[in-house]
C-alpha cells in the first residue's frame, strides 16, 4: 500500500468500499490526490500532503486552516443560500479527531470532501466567468474581514514583498550557472525596469497607506471552483496563504490569471493578451462587492495590483529558474523560464493597456 493510501485510512470516512487514490489537479505546490471508491455514490475526497519546502511551518498552515474553514463555513451558512455545502471548504477530521495527520517522514496531510459538481478552470473564456470570479474573491475577502488578524499566522513571511523578491533575484543572478544566466539575460533586465516602475506603489504599501488586512494571497483562477454546468463561482480553495496582505494582491493575481486567453506557461507569446472585456468584468465584479468595508485608497489602487503581482510572479519564476528549479513543480527543464517570459510579456501588455 502506498503512503498516501495509509494516510487516507487514518482519516474518518464512511467505510463504503475500497478507495483508490490518484494524483489530481494542476496546482504547483502540494501533492494532491483524489480518493474514489468503487461503491457507486460513495463520497469522494481530496487528500493533500503539504509541501514542507514551500511552507516551512506546516503545523501553522494546518492550525490556520482549522481556524479559517469553520469561520468561513459559518459565514456562508448564515447567507441562507441553497446548497451551501458546495460553497465552502471543510476539513475531514482524522479518526482521532485531529484536523491533520503527520506521517513518519514528518510531513503533514489534510483531507477535504471533494466538492462534487464543480470544476476548476485554468483559463477563462467569457467575461461572465471573470465577473463571477472577481465577486467570489471579493466576497471571500469581506468574509475574512471579521476574523482577528492576530489569530492567523504568516505561513510564508514576506510572500508578496516585491523588494525582497527582487533582492532574491539579484542573489540568484550572483550564484546562477552561466548557461542559465545567458538564457535569462533579457528577463533579468525586464525585472529591473519593473522594479523602478513600481517604486511609488511600494512606498504606499510599506508605509501602510494601503491597509494590510487578511486576504487570500493566491487568487489564481484555478483556486476557485465553478459550478460544473454553469459559470457560477462556488468555492474559494487553496487557503494556505490566507494571512495579512492587501486587496491589491488578490485583485492583481486574479487579473494576472484571468485576463489572458493563454496559460501562464504558454510559449507562443502572440497568444498572451490583455482582453479588455475580461479586464472590465474583473474590475466591475470586484467593485460590485466593495461596499463600505473596502477603503477608498484600496479601490483607487486596485488596478496597480495587476502590475505588482504579474511582476512578482515573473520575478519568482525567473529566480526559480536561476536557482535550478527548487520551488515550483516543473514539467520540463525550461518550464520556469517559459513561465517567466510569459509573465513579463503579460506585464508589458498590462503596462500598455489604455484603460488600466
Ligand atoms: P496547490 O496549492 O498545489 O495549487 P490546491 O489546494 O489548489 O493545491 O489543489 C489543487 C487542485 O485540486 C485545485 O486547483 C482543484 O482543481 C483541486 N481541488 C482541491 N481541493 C478540492 C476540493 N475540495 N474539491 C474539488 N477539487 C479540489
Ligand atoms: C502557486 O499553489 P498554486 O499553484 O495555486 C504559488 C502562487 C503562484 C502560483 C503561480 C504558495 O500557486 O504564489 O502565484 O503558483 N503558491 C505558493 O502559478 O507559492
Ligand atoms: Mg492551487
């Protein structure tokens, strides 16, 4: 029996039939498994091993999750909407009643019900999906608003700190092998230009003029589950980076992953585009949930978030390439460089977009 199967059996499930596990999803970080039974109608589950290289304190990640999931569930239930179960993530406890399980190697595992009748999208095809996604992530930030910041620890300190990301790139440039450095020379220059461009925004973030609050911090579009048969956005997932940040991060990462018809690793850069209708739908959808809880300065600078986050991702992919691919899962040797080129291309297009 595999380790994942052993771990699966430590969680409390209905003992209906034999479960089989297989790798699932297109996330870059955790090891995600879908558990399916051979008994028709038996519930399915998502089992995940937390990536301990990325999350240095997996116990904190697990504790945060055990705090956040019931909090959001209660908020969703209070809305009185039909079928609330597909609209929040919940943890399946272990047979001993714990919110997570450790294995002999010291890794941390958790399990969720598989949210049936949902789908995750890597690219969007209609503005209606973009509007829905933006509303869902804005609502999620609003739901987090009442959770005391002090109760949630920073699972990745300085996660979207652009100055540190640039510093890490500069360090990687010093130690990278010559071949990788030559391949990445243009992108290293592009990173420096971006650094200059965002300097006024960084000042507003550093001084706290743009407020820090609990946000999702990883609003990539495949971290949202849509209804399988409609464009309705149902459930925000991948909650490990819920921690203090700014709304610019959430809106920005959403723009980064929704505005182009091409995936973030598309190598045909002519396919990377800023679709104006998508962009408008994202902004309109996000602001439609803004209400009083969002400050004027947050609304004013939301769109700068796209420049910030697209640049941060470009720099992170580039740094990982120069470091020898130590962070993101890659599927071929140039994968991180391809992602970086794609994101720098998107960044240039966003900077040139007339209505941004
Ligand atoms: P990663 O941090 O590696 O991106 P995620 O938590 O985002 O991990 O999970 C990876 C993918 O697994 C998601 O993009 C989604 O497709 C799928 N997934 C995760 N949790 C669930 C769930 N509870 N129900 C259905 N699908 C899920
Ligand atoms: C990672 O976990 P996933 O695949 O949703 C990364 C994000 C990046 C994204 C780029 C914890 O997100 O910050 O934006 O890849 N998550 C972490 O695709 O580093
Ligand atoms: Mg994910």
